[in-house]
């Protein structure tokens, strides 16, 4: 009788435990082997461990749950509890989101971290208004230009089919006379293979992920900007967690942010070496190309400040202080 009673108690404990478990879906747009995705997988594992399995986060990489532009809205609407977004993609929604996509405003890891510190309080406030919570952010490696043919100045980009993935990259295309084509990371390889795209501005990491060396021959290491990915969560879903679970999520997020920054720096070095090993020419931009791109950056900063108004000025002032 005691044995049966203990079995019944154990079964009850298991069912209570199952009922108490919370499950989150984490939507992401990049391949499982990308350093951002690997960092998120480790974040999810650490949350699982820290909460004793109370909160289970399932990562859906490579746009398998939602495509990149859909993720933010899906998290806001509760279709996914959490998601990773490329912040610069949402500049048209609110200009401050696009600050880290402005060419040559923050063009090193140290500058990127400084800009993020100035941005973060403003972003957290805006996300809260949108029913979202910022968990952590990780920069991509610096952005450079990939092309089929050598380029010596901005004139060489005229008429070229240029992959745009954000308002900023589309505007660069306009300013240099390229032809912008909107293509997300998951479809980039096919777009290159079919000739839909013949140039893009992105990181060494995306270059390796998408095997750009199979279709493009030159990479110009312009270090134009370091756009950030952010992992966000639905505010209602976060608020529904008990306080110890919330604390565990935030602690794992802070760890993931520091780990992700170190990974980005490491990946930048490794991926440029991989591009070279696969036959791509990795080159410094010519003096003329640097001058031309600096003019593009100055124009875009001026335009952005006009659109962003006092908020934009406050952000740039805080960053440059």
C-alpha cells in the first residue's frame, strides 16, 4: 500500500512539474552554425539549467519559424515568445533603431559598444511601449563590400545589382547609383547563383555562412559599421514568469551579451581567413573608395538627424561625449 502511495505521489509530482514548465519559442533568421545562433542555443541551455527545467526555450534557426522581417511582429503578437532581430531593419519604424546602420558613425568594436550604451536606455523604453523586453544584443563583425569585379571608387558601383537588407543599405545603393535588390540572408546564396544579386555589403561572417566566395571574388574590408542583432521577448510572456525565473533569464542574457561580443571579434578574424582560403581576394579599400564612402556616410548621418529630430541629436551627442 505504501509502495502504491509513493508511486502515486511521484506521478503527481511529475504532473505538477510538467504543468509548471513554461515553453518559449525563439525565432531566428540565421543558420544554426552562425555564431549568433550558437550563442542563443547556449543562452537557452543556461536558462534551462538555471531554472531546473522550469523554462524551456526552443531555438528555431534559419528563418524556419518566421522570416527575418516578420520576427518582431510575431513576438509582439505572441506568436513566438522570443525572437532575434537585426535592429537596423526597423529604422523606418523608429529612426533610433537604425543608428548602428549609419556608415562610419561607429566603425570599430569599441565604438559600437559605446553607441550601444547610449542607445540602450532609449531602445528599452521604446520596446516596452511596444510590449517587448530587450534581453541582450550582439554586434555583427564590421561590414565590407563584396563584388564580382574589382572596384576602385564609388563610380564602379553604378548600375550594379546590390543586395539591400535594411533601409541604410538601400540608401547606400541610391547614393552610389547601384540597383538595390531586397534579399534576406536565408535567400542570399540562391539570389547570387541566379544573378539576381552581384554585390552586397555585409560581414565576413555572412560571407562564410552564405558561401559568397562561390559567386563573388572580391571583399573590400571597409569596416563601415557594426549592426546589432537583438534578442527580444514578449513583455506579457516575461512578466508571467516568477521572479527567480526572470532573474535567471536576465543573468543568462547578460552572459550571452558578453560572450557574443567576444565571439563576434573572434569570428571576424576567422571568417576573413576563411574567405581568403576559399579563393576570395580580401582587400583594403582604395583611398578614393574610402573618400567616396565617407561622403555617403556624412550624407546619411545628416539625413538621419533630420528624420530622427531631437532624439537622434541626443543619441549622437551622448555617443560622441
